[in-house]
């Protein structure tokens, strides 16, 4: 059975990168800007603006952008630091 974990802290590092701390003590840094540039989509592109990017929040243990989770990633990928 896989371990259950969730995000307990998220810090904007600038440059559209975010540092995450998980409930199991693992920390990872992900470059969300790189993901958006490689996967352009009108729903995501607004988060290339650092002011919009910084409006992320933690909901149900995951980091999300937008009122309706416009941008979110699988927790396992975030945990591994690889959002593809």
C-alpha cells in the first residue's frame, strides 16, 4: 500500500518556481513556468504572469491555481519534483 501524504507548505521562489513541503517531511521544488511553456493552454497561460502565479493556494492537501483548480498537478509528481 502506498503512503498517504499531502502538501503542508508552499513557498513562491520567484521565476514561477514553488518549493513544497509534504506531510512526510519530503521537500521538492518544481518549475511550474517550465511546464506551462512546454504545454501552452489558455487556461494555464495566465499563470506565466508572476502576480497571477503567486495566487496559488493549498486545498485538500494539493497546490492549486484558480477558483476551479485551473492548474493542479498529481501529488505523486509534485512529491517527486517532476511535473513533466
